[in-house]
C-alpha cells in the first residue's frame, strides 16, 4: 500500500509539474472605465509659447531691444529653439487686416545701403538689433519706430519633426497649438 501511495504521489507531482507548462492562454478582457474626476489646475505648457513685443530702435538703446523671458514667466531650456518674426506689413481686408510675418534675420535694401534686422538669444533672453553698412542715424522712423516682433519658443522635439516649417509663422503657431488671440503683447524699450 505504501508503494502504491508513493507511486501515486510521484505521479501527481509529475502531472502537476508538466501540466503547468505550455503556451500562454488568451488575454483577459479589458476592465471598465471609471467615472471622470474633477478637472485639476492647468499644468505647465510643454508645447512652447509665443509672445509679441513692440519697441523702437534708437541711438539711446544702441539700436537694440532686449526681451527677458523671466519677465513674463516663460521658461526656456537650452535645447529649445527660439524663433523671431518681424511684422513686415499689414494688408487691409474687409474681414480684418492680414499680418505678414517674416522670419528673422531680414535684410532691407535702402538708398543708404543694406539694413539687417537680426537677433541672438540665450535661454534667458532675446536681443533684437539692427546692423547696417551705413550710419543707422540716417534711417527713417518707419524702419526704427514701433517695430513689432513675435518670439516663439519651440521645444526641440517639435523643431526636429519633419512637418515643422520654421519659415512660416502660421505653421509654427499650428505646431504649438497656439491661437493668435491669446498671444501676450509686451512693450520693450
């Protein structure tokens, strides 16, 4: 009888050991969605930001404007791409004026020579400045006074995507999921 019990025990152990092996079964069904909770506070905008600045280039500011991101609570990382656009002209339209934005740097050919609207940036600020091969003091007010710029801070992930076109301001706005009506406007001196 003990031999039979021993044989039965060994057989049961072998059956259990080999019975637990084999292909994985089908997955179970998905669970049910729960109830939606209350909306929380807005998070940080990781899609980038756009700000519009206006200022005048004068001999007193050495024909340059400085915009500091921290002044408006904009956080810029070293890897972000900073793009600047100059309001080139406004076209009158019955449905409202149409703004024409050009990416910087922009060169104008004037009677005096070449005028360049240019910029450089760090993750702290953007410096906009005029460069020329002539005396900037001879410029007309239309070239220096109340100039309008839009500065776009674009995360590197967006800037490196194939469908991103930095030369087209509207394309940048679409990529950043921004609306022109929500752009913050700042005056810089």
